[in-house]
C-alpha cells in the first residue's frame, strides 16, 4: 500500500481494465450480501418472506448508495491531491472524511431504527410481509456503522488506485454472509430476521479485516489520530464533490423505491417479482457502475495533473468496453431472464413476473454503458453538481411520472412499467453529451486565450 498507482502516464486501456476488474468483483460480492439473503430466503421461505427481504434490502441499498456517493468526495479529492503531488494533504482528506461519516453513521442508525415501521408503510409493504420488513430494517440499521465504515475505507483505496484490497476483504465477508444465512435462515428458520443478522455480521467482518490490513501495510502518506478532525478547506471540498453525487444517488434510488411501491400495490406476486428483478439488476448494473468508479479515479488523477486530453481518452475506452459488455447482458436478460429469476425463487408466477419486468432493463444495459461512463468522467473532473442535476431530471421528470402513468393503463404489464428506466437513461445521455460538448468548447476557448496572450508577449 506504500505504492500509489499512477494513472497519469503510460498506457490507458490495459491499466483501466486491470483497475476495473477488482472493482467489479468487489461490487459483485458486496451486492451478494442482499442477493444471498434473497436467494436463501427464497429457497426456505414463502413469497411474503421474499417480499420482506426485497423491500427491506432495497431501502438499505438506497442508503448505501447515498453513502457510496458521498465517499466519492474522498476518492476524487485524494486522486486530485496525488495528481498534484500533494501527498501530505491526502492524509488530512482521510481525517476529514472520518469526521464527516462518524456523524452520518449516528444519524442513519437513529433515524432508520425509529422510523422503520413508517418506512415499511411508505413502501406499501404487503400486510403478510409488514412485520418481517420492519424487523429487517431495524437490524440492518443497527449495523449501518459498518456499511459506512466500509465505504469510507473503499473510497480511500480507490483514490490510491488500489482496487485489490477491498476485493480481498469483501470476498471473506461474503463467505461469512453465506454461512450466516445458511445457519440463521436455513437451520434456525429465522427468515428475513436471520438474513438481516447475517448481513450485519458480514459487513462488520469486512471492516475489521480492512483495518487490520491498513495497520499492517500502512498508508502512502502521513496519517495519525491528529489528522482526524474537520480540516476546513478539505471538509468543504469533500462535501462539495460528494454531496451532489450522494443526493443524486438518493433521489435516483428513491425513484426505484417508488416503482417498487407501485409493484407492491399490484399484489404480493408482483412485489416479489420486482424484488427478484431488482436484485438481479443490481448485479447487471455492476459492470457500468464499476467502469464509472474506475473512470472517476483515473480522471481525477489526470485532472489534477492537468492532462485533460488523456482524461477524455479514458472516457472513450470506458464507453467502448462497457458497451460490449452491455450487448451480452441485453441478450442474456431479454431472452433468458427466466433462468436468472429462477435462481432466486421457485414460485413460477414470481419468476414470470420478474422476467417480464427485467426485460426493460435489458434495453437499459445498452444505454447505461454510455451514461455511467460519462458520469464517472464528470465526477473525476469535479463536475458533481451537473451529475446531480441530470440524475434528478432523469428520476423525477422521467422515470417516476412515466412509470406511474403506465401503471394506470389498462392491461398493464411489469415490462411496460419497467420501460420508464431506459427512457430516463436515454434522456440523461442527451444531457451528458450536451454538457460534455459545452465544457469541451469552454476549455478550448480558455486554451486559445492563453495561447494568444503568450503570442502577444
């Protein structure tokens, strides 16, 4: 860990892929927490148990996404400081981040624990699954400090260009989660409650392992207890970069929660079907998401080093690579989605409902390859306010109203409701491309003015 990956020199494509793959695998295993819960509960429980875990885990996923978005402020700032050659300030970035997230952890734990029943009511959790949903939320809320700690540590690693260490820790934690689920759900028949306990146990294991590795290997910059405080300028920059991403992630996930509410109101089978589909989609979207995170780290270093053309090449390579993966995912989901849904449920009606809803995401796979990569580029450049704006427009001006209007049509299907998502992504791509052209022109104009001044001198 005393080495820092330098993304500002040399080849782009092969280092990008080498960085993406561990991120993808780590995200895959992290997503396995909730997926394994759903998988094992689906095998040992009924539709109500599946509905409880799917609704509860979707809420917790929305919270986790907010935390991940906010920790991007740490990743971006560390990357920029390393690109500028200011390693001493990188340690203070970590200290400021710890201070911020200590407060966030307390707020989330208290709020979710107190209002878990209200959240279940708001989510229109079916009456058969209501109590189990509340139990799942409360237990996961008590372990939210571990979710936050893991994401802070992961943000630091990504900023250093280290995507392998988080993979190691989350691999072991995922194994712990599987064992916990088999014991609590399979043996003790604790259903959703047991799944929640297993998830918290796995997350705490991941954090403890990360801290042990950091203590043994050290950090490539000066860091001590004195660093853990609110460094005014750095704290404001972490919030400046991270808050828009976090807010966008919260609102985007809120839009998906609204869609789940629509599904819950359609019946327990539809609720379980959407829950299974969303869990599968969580895996499917890991590819564009991993490219987005990798692009952010690459671009942040190059942006700090003022190598803007190189940053654009990173974006191009990411879009091409992610799109190729998107084509494969489209085919698999659209034509063989029933096989994927069958992994998480043995109920034929739930499987068909899940496949029907998931077909729309097959189309979305082609579009998110472009959109997620561009979002990663803008994050690395520090243009996080725009990322927030385009995300809000996509969620609240397109996804929610379109899905609601479709749900009110006669002979509505989950596939038609799901089409609101690729429609939203298409609009967001238009916004991203327009903004990219805009900032590119502005950058060219600035360079031209600087060149004219030099010629005059």
